[in-house]
């Protein structure tokens, strides 16, 4: 079995007095794509934010390739470079061009040679069809384009694992596909990914494993085939039904 | 056409003297603006941190500056301190101190506001890329904050330039004082000089402030 890249053990997360995640354990192995689904507000995004230490945690631990993320801040910048994150609203830096957005972390934080990173960035931009946008500002791009840039920006840091937090939720429907296709391409290349999404057909296509999160914990964990055709729990059935529409017609 | 008294400007060194007066006014306001901007950025950054004592200091300072007419501050600094503390400050020095205190407070508040107006998730996005806290601040937060505060900062500088007309009251020979002297000296020869001279001052202030507001508009358009 492949090496574990992300190991979450007994994670507990509370906001004030409200428990969001309780005693949650999860492992993502090298080259694996794990998709988290679940009702709104069940803590999916919070889970990703904990992995990147954007949220502190109240119990348990999170390790990347065996090294513990210390939420108190000691090794945070280095650990975060091992975890790439793509946000729902892209969060490109509006005052920097596309290429500057991408080069910032590799050049300033990782001290890699600018020309080398630039060559890599241009190649990745070409692969997502945005090579000619390298010198544009984010505001000159569409939502789908911005999100593809955000993915390239995360990739250029060479993270061990990529986190995707509902990356198409803010997009117009016709732009969803161009972004999801890029992510499916990454899965085919064997990138290790943890994805939160509401796009069920995408989840089914991209996932090696599907996790249903509800009531602060993992309710169901199975292969996409099994999850979508023969869900084990009542909650999973109910959740999947919420994506289907029927109209009763009088004969 | 009525006699506007403009011919006074051509007599002797009158026009040059007005320009010298303008330069005094600009010197006071620009030196104060420079001090105010630098100190204000420092104060604003410090006050922008969570649970900072500087937030209270800035708040109190700002309240005093807002409530007190600048003229009272000038009198306090120039006349008040000489008797009370034995500080014999020159008029220009007093003016620079008062204007710097004013500039620092307002600039500090502008910087604090601009920094806090940058969305939290921009900071998180930078942190998620593994940038160190200082890099997040210098490369992501401040550049965005600066773009937001440039128009208000330029507005502050132009208000400072205009307000220098008060320093004539503490004996600084700036443009307004020169104007009064010229008008007095020519009372018989050109009784209408007041109009011409003050009109000239009006144009001079306009020409001094206009490039700043133009630059501000350009930057706004450039950054949008």
C-alpha cells in the first residue's frame, strides 16, 4: 500500500461551544484522490482549513508525511508549503499579475530561482490553456480562468497534497467544467488530493474514495461506485436523494 | 474693466516675494506631511494589530485633533509652551510640530482602516502558500491597503497645504502674510491691490494642489 501523505487522527474542532468535528480520523495516501461530500455546514470546509492550519484545533493531530502540523505556529510556513490549497473564491492577489501571483511563493518563500519557476509556471499555464494570460491582472479574467490560475499557483509550490474547497461553487455553470477537467487531469497524473465538492458527477468521476461527512464525523467511507449505487447508511441515501428531482404527473 | 490691482505684482520683487511665501507654506506642509505619513504608517500598522495598546492611543490622539481647531493647537504650541515650559519654538517649528501631529493621527487612522479593509481571506490565501508573516504583510496586505488609502492621503496633504494659511497668525511670513505686506505697502499707489494679490494667491494654491489631485486620479485609474 502506498505511503500515507496526510494522516488525521482523532481531530476535534470546536467554535466557541459548538463542536464542528469530533474525533475524526482520516488518511490520504500517495496518489490518492479523496472526495468529501456532505450537507452544508457539516464541517467539510473547516476540515480542510484545519489541515492547512487556517483554523486551530481542539484535539487530535494532523501529520503530513509523518510530520505533525503544529497549530501553535512553530513550523507553519514550511508545513503549509506541503499543503496546496485552492479556495472557493480563488483568492488571487488583485495587485499582482497572473505570473506574479504564481511566482510569489516559490521565489519569495522557497527561494527557488525565478527563471526556473517561471518556465514551470508557463508550462502549467499552457496546459490549462492560459499561457497568453500570464501578464494579465486577475480582474481581467473570468471566474473559471481565475480558478485555473489558482490551481497552477498551488501546484507551483510543489505541495505533497492539494486541498480543493468547493472550487466551483462561485462559478457560473458554464465555467464549472473547465475547472473540473483540470482537476481530473491532476488525478490522472497521480496527484494526491483532498476535495470538497457539491458536484456529484464530478465526485464520482474523480474520486478513488468518497467520504460522507455529517454530524461532525465520517458517516460513510467507500468507493465511488459503491457510494453512488449502494450507499450503506440512511443518511447517505437521503443525501444522494437531495440531488435528484422528480415531478409527479397525473396520468 | 474694473481695476483689479494686478499691476502691483510687477512692482519691485513683489511677485518673487509671493512665490517665496508660497514656498514657506509648501515647506511647512510638505515636511509635516512627510513626517505625518511615515509616523502615521507606523502608528496605523501598530494600531491595526489585534489587542494593540496603540489602537487606544491612536483613538485618543485622533479625538483631540478632530475636536481642537488647528488654530488653537498652533497658539498652544507657539505661545503656550514658551511660558509654561520655556520652549521658545520658532513659528515655523511650531507649525511643523502641530501639522505633523495632525498628519500622523489622520494618516494613522487611514492606514489602520485600509489595512483592516483587506479581506481576511487574502491573508489566509497568502499564508496557505507558505509565506512568512512578514512577507504576507509586506507583499500582500500593505500593497492592497496603500491602493485604498492613496486618494484619502492626498486629500489630507492638500488640506494641510490649505491650512498653512493659518500660520501667519503665529508670525510665520508665508504667502498670506507677504500678501498683506504688499497690499499695505501699496495702499496709496494701488488701492485695489487686495483683489489682484489675493486672486494670485488663489491661483498659486490651485497650481500647488492640482498636480497632487491629478496624480491621485491617475493612480486610482491605474489601479482601479
